[in-house]
């Protein structure tokens, strides 16, 4: 599925960004099928994740609703 492939590529763009720590691991997103949830411990960090995902999406010709 092309959408799933693009989704994986786009979400890799935030792999090194800070989210929340659970069991010593950094978690900044949860994904299931074609749904994704971004997670951060502050509004500023969450906004940063959204902006990175939005830019990566646009680079692949996709649009997301960042509202």
C-alpha cells in the first residue's frame, strides 16, 4: 500500500525528535494501520513534531490538516 509506505517514510522524519519517556525509551508517535498519533510532553514540542511531519508530507506531495 503506497499510503502506508509514505506514512512510514514521513514518520521516520521525527524518529530522533523528543516525545515522552516510557521505560527509558523515547516515544513520539503511536501508529496503527493508517492512523498516527504524535506525542510530546509540552505544547511546543508537539508543535515541532507537527511541523516536521507536515513538511515531510508536503515533500512527498501529501497534505495533512495540521489544525
